[in-house]
C-alpha cells in the first residue's frame, strides 16, 4: 500500500503542485485525470495495466455486505491472586 501511495504522490500530485485551482471541482477533475493516466500506464514486469487487470477481475468481486461491520465488545477482567 505504501508503494502505491508513493506512486500517486509522484505521478498525480507532484505535477499539480505548481498549478492554481479556483475550485475544488477543478482540483478533483485534475486528480481524477492523473489517477486515470496512472492506472492506464502499462506494467513494467507484466503485460497490461491496472485498468485492464481490474476489468478482468471485476466479475469475481462480491457485493458489499448488507449489514455494516459492528465492533466487538471487550471486557476488562481481573485475575484473582491465585491466578485461577
């Protein structure tokens, strides 16, 4: 994950650092364009790109669960002096 964050910083955000944006919408459009270009870039050691890989794996994805994740409840207990 850290490598992908570095790639986005280098290939998407770094080219935008000297540009001035007048609205959040234009900034988001520029970032989306950079992400699309990054995902369309071919792999160096494999054939294809991230976009092509996602399209082939999309059929194997399952939908998100209906019920959101619920956190577990933790109890704090004391051990008696005899350790039992």
